C-alpha cells in the first residue's frame, strides 16, 4: 500500500525558487511507493508542466486575507488521513501561528512531521528552537544553517535540494545570447545583472547606488535589473536620485515573467551576476549563473558564502541593517541583519569589470557542477522517516503540570505531600507559566520549578496533569463538586493544606509598618468585563473609619479610599499582606483562594462562575460567599462563566454594596 504524503509549499507550477524546489522533489518522488498531494500557495505558471497528467493533487491554500492559508491548512490536516506532512522551501516561521495546532494534530493522528527549510539569520533566534524541536525531521538546506542549529536542535539534518531543471543551465555562445536578449546594448559594454523577485533581503537599492558610483570611474558598463522597478524598493526613483541617465540601467519589462526556461539565456547574456544579499538560506541565482559560466559577485553572508566563496568575488557583509521576520503570533518583527556597504559593492564591480574573468568562469563551473552532483533525495528522507525510532529515555522525575492560572496553581499545592510520599525517591518538578511560578516558590515538597513547555509532558517518567487531562475537558461547571477538591481526587492523593510561603515586602516597615488592623479589598478577578465589582468604593465609604489596602493586578478597577498596592506586590508578598489583614472582601479569583489558604476571614463576591464549584478551601477562617440571583438577572438562568457575548449587564454588578457591607461587618 502506498504511503500518503501531504506536501506544503509554493505552487510547483510557479516560477519562484521555492516553487521549483517543490517541483524537483515531486519529480524525484517514487510515485509507485508514495501518493502525493500538495497544499500550495502562490501563482501558477501556465507553461510549466511536470507530468501529464499530474500524479498528485493540488490544493490551493491562498485566500484574500490569508496568503499562506494557515486556517485552510489546519482544516485540511484535520480532515485528511496521511502518513507524512512535509513542508518544503517555505520559511517555517510562516506557520508559527498554527504551530501548536499542527503539533497537537500530529500527536493525535500519528503522522510524521518533516520540514525542509532555509535558515539565514545572523543570530540564533531562540524563540525558534522550541518549534524546530517539535518536528520529527527538521531538515535545513544549508551547511550554515546546520552548523547554527545543531547545538540546539539535536535532530537537525542537512538536506541539499536539487535545482529543478539544472541540466538546462549550461554555457552557450555569449555573443548570440547577448544579441537575442540585449540587441540595443553596444557590444563594448560590460553588462552586470541582478536577478531577484523577492527584494526584501537582496539589497537591490544598494546595488543601484554602488553601480552608479562605479560608472563614474568606468562608464562602459550597464546594469540589467531582472526585477520589478517599483517593488519592495522604488528602484526607478533611487536610480534617478543617484544621477542615472538613459542607458545606465536596463529594467525587466513589467510583462516579462520569471519563467525559468528563459533564465539560461539571460545568464549567458550578462557578463557578471551581482547578488549582495543581507542573508541567504540558499542562493539559487548564483548557482544558476555559475552553471552557465557567468561570474558572480556575492555578499559574504550566511548560506551564500559556502556556495560562492571558492568561485566568485566575495563582498564584506558587516554593515548593521534590519530585516522583517515572522513572529510567534504571526506578526512581522524586525531583526538585526548585516548588509554590504555601497562602497564595497562599487569596488567589487570595478574589479570584475577590469579583469578577464577566465578564472572566475572556470571556478564557477567546477563549484556549481560539484554542488548539483551531491544533492539529497526525497525518497531517502521519507524512507528514513518511515522507520521506527528508539524512544527517548524518560527523565527520572515526577512532573506536575499546571498551565494556569494563579488560583489553580495555588490549589494544586495540596497534592504535593501525597505525591511525594508515593514517589519518595524521585524529584518532584513543577511546570507552569513563568508568571505564576512565584506562587509555589519555597514549597518544601518541590525540587524544581520549570517554565511551561508542553513537550515536557512526554519526557518525564511520571506526569500529573489533572487540569489538562480531566478538569478542563470535563464540563465541571455542571457538577456540585468544588474545584479545589478535584485536584487531589484526580491525582489520587489525600488532600493536604493549600500552601504558599508568605514574604514580607522589603518596603513594608518603611511605608506601612504602623498600618495595622486593615482590611484587604480587591475589585477584579481575571475577566475585567465579567468579574469586576464596580461598587467597592461604596462599600468602603459605608464603613467609615476602617483602613483598607487594595491588592490585585495593575489593570484592576481602582478602589478609592484604599491604599493602592495594585501590581506592586509579588504573589508571596500578597500572601503576607493577606495573612496579616483583619479581613478581606475580594472578587472570586486567586485572592479568594489566598484568603482561604492563609486563614483570613473573607467576603467573596461572585459573578458568572458559581461558588458551589469555585469557592475557596477554608483553612482556619470564615468565608461568606455572595452570589447574584441568576433567576432575576440572567435570561439564561445559569452561570455562563464569562462566555455570554450578549451580556449587557454582568451579573456581578447586581450584588448590592449594602449586602457586601453587612457581610463584612458580620465577619469583623
């Protein structure tokens, strides 16, 4: 039975370098062994036919508002059964916004995840290391990228893709090619050329300036720009601003495509290709030019250096610059890069123009022929991916996983004693988001606290993940069971006290040492829209002579009449202040559970979540729970948990401040 492969890339019938990379892979694929389908983006070249009929299915992913088809790709993976997902040529960060979804689908559907991608950044992007380690077979197509990533991505492989149609890139009669392509350029002129559809990292604007500077010394030169004059850079305007006159530059006509069948003629018609990119994952155009016997001037940068350094004229690439790059949320971020100085490009052009270029031609032919003779084969990669790998040795420790939030992290502490007693000889490691780690600092049962990384769930010998495996999936809001009791239930341990290590703020004695007999107030619990109590000011005013301290996050509703410590205390400092308070009046949140944990009497105000489920565990104190009358205030007559988008008047608002005042007076 054939193995099914879903390729993701640019349209193999297109004209880009990435399109031709996928075309080459599909041409090499053993179609007797593998059944292929392609999820593709970008345009189609109608004149390109790989097979007739095509032995694979093309699925167009691009939409008007989603060029890379991220949402369509996720839907396709959900709906389709296949053995391998293979991303080809595209910068892997294009799909970082969908990365977690694809990883979860891979784990559920058990396909192998392969990516053949470029890597061209000057500095290691640390945020990429995690996603790259998610891949079953991360394959980078440059030695430069392999050397950069190997210390951080142990599974990384070097994959050298085949240049599609490389056999058509051969030297031809230069005079004939020149007459066909540039009949209007005088024979005595030296033609420098630039080829690049994507101008973002290619620096054509620097080349134009450098060429016009060089022309002041050697006027017998012409620059051919096989690119769009008004693309990412307005090259026409740049040329005019730098003194260009008619005959200095020849531009690709707007109706001329990047059809690869025409490119060998162009390479043979020019005297030298200039490619002074800021960075390169793989330099197709210098390779194509060298195969045609055309000398190359190239920036000494990233993956381009390994290809051109023994054949072309290398230009220093050390000028600080910036380049747009994808981020985790799908946005573009500018990252530092390096560029060639205009003066250095100018000097390189003049040096090549004054030389006979015979050595450059022969060296280019030798290097390029050796390069294309040593390419990787997609069938070998798929065959390797199909083999069963030895499972990685598990970390001999117990992992307790709690992604969020602060209140839930606090509630899990009652499980640690029982888990430690069950596994007395194994370290207990706690994993949560960095922002919540302070809740469990100083816990006597924990050996280590690590930042949340879902991959760790598979790496530890023993894993407890009650929230992720049971609670969040269980519709627990329909039960008459408290949330705090579920954690020991699902970990199968006897409940211990909820624990946090209170820490006195260093500034307390200086600023508030004499401030005693105070009441903690709090206005906002998580959702500012559905769990903010706007009447706390009235509660304070009605109590007159009492002292109040407001705790909570920096964006919580401000409560006039209270000392404002919003966002100014750590989790443990909040615990110390709560522990020494006379009482507290708080919204359902971390602070309600904190009051219960440190033994401070509290009035808890609830909104769209019912106290029968989310009320705090009481440890040596009194808790009064105040909830809205759902029959009166909500058309749905139930708790929406803050998910009712049609709610015009959040139910927490309907709790009278008079009722809150009386409850608080009852406690104190």
